[in-house]
C-alpha cells in the first residue's frame, strides 16, 4: 500500500509504502528478525521510506540499509505493550 501524508506545521510531507506478508519484495522476504526461526515471510511488515526501510515483526525490527542505521538508538518506549491486537478490539 502506498500512503501520502501532507505537510503539517513544521513537519514535511511523507510518502509511505507498506508491504505486508507475501507482498514483501523477494530481496527482503527471507530476512530473519531476531529468532533464527522468525522470517519476515512468517508475518512481518516492511515500510519503505525515502531514506531506508523498516522491517518489523511485533517488537522486533531491522533498519535498512544496515550500515546507514548502525548507530541508531530507538527512542524510549512511551506506549505500554499491547495485550494483543485481537483482544484490543
């Protein structure tokens, strides 16, 4: 899916491409996230931006290109862990 967000205030416009499940490009599809048994093809999401990609699977993630984000420090968590997206409905 492709999303376009207009600029607002001091924030610039944002274009977002979201790949999910079997829509993830082949070059990323078999990448492991965390546990060696956990592949993107098993239910991850790939977000593609103008400066890189974010590959996620619930609480695990990888940023690409990896050398560009080698020193990235994630922000402190502000939102409590989910009880599960099915139970939150």
